[in-house]
C-alpha cells in the first residue's frame, strides 16, 4: 500500500465546485475556468488513461479508480505536462526533460476526455508557470524521462512491470507539477508521505486538505514584520484551493479506442 496521511477535515472543500452543465467543448471550458499557473486535471477514456486511473486506486480508501489520468500547469492556451503518449519528436525528450506544451484543443473531445478540473492553489500562479519552465533545463535535479520509461512499460504491459506507484515512482506529469510548486515553497500534496505523486493525490489534497492550506495561508499573511519585509517580486503564497470540475465518467472505462492512421 502507498503511505498516506489522513486529513482532519470534517467536510470537503466547498470552494471546489462541480460544473454539472458545462458549456461548450473541453477547450472552451478549460480556457474559461483556468488562469496561467492553474493546475489542470484531465481524465481520459482511452486504454492508457484507464491503466493510469486504475493504478491510482491505491490512494483511495475505497480502492476505486481515480477520475484523472493526467495533470499539468496551465499556460493560458494549453498546459505544460509530461505526456504518456508519444511526442511528435521523440528526440525532443532529452532537451526538454520530457516536458511538453499541449494545447487545450488536443483535449477538446468530451468523449475522449470526459473529466476536467481547473484548480488554483496560490495567489500568484503565473510565477508557478514561470518556474515550471526552468525544470525543463534541470534534469540533474529531477529525471522525468527515467520515470516516463517506467510508466510506459506499465501502461503498455511490457515485460513484468507492476504498478509504479507501489514502487514509489510517481506519474511524471504529477511529479513535474508538484516540483514546480515545491521550488516556490508550496506543499502541493501534504497528505502524501511517499514519492508516489499522481493526479489523485493532488485531487485529494484540493478536496480534503483545505484546513492545512488555510493555516499556511494565514501564516504567510501574518509574516510581514518590519524586520522581515516582503521582498520585491516575492513568490506566490498558498490559498485555500478554489476551482471547478466536470465529471462525465465517474467509473473508469475504455470507451474511446484509438484508430490507426
């Protein structure tokens, strides 16, 4: 089992609201509900998505599959992420630390990507996006391609690969997002006691660790003494997570099959 901590909250975060009647297709919804630096969660209905969603069930008390299969940081027009699908140019992986910009338009199909979420964790989210860019040049600090290979072996059923989360190998996209926040001093997943970072861990943090974020936000706000003034261009501060989500497929299933071109 994955080592996780239980939140002491008695109810879900009410600032994370469900949009039960989303307007337009996915790209329109994502642009309308996110800003630069927002955390974007997406749950797909393809085979790879299904494998990832089921793998994350170990972070849920009911062991049911997660709603989510990928995560990234919004750029306004798309998201920075580490995709498990093949990049257009595999030669770009070493130079970018496997991080790619993916347009919202590529997630536009509600049948292929039924679940969406856009969540704000900090007050200056554009700073998160800026610092996330630097991780592409910091492979010595975090080797995302190595994690990518482990996960590709698992989702493709290659060899005897087991669930990487149980081996403390986080989903590369989630590790990337969590690291982008960590370099700004923001703990994105306070409930996760291991290195098994994944979209479900971020989702559970937004829903159930709002008391923690509220306390850290209060500490940050009160830390403005004359002896320690806020630096010019100071980094982002934690806020109680706020955002919206769409759930069209709560039970993970492969309802979208990729067709050879």
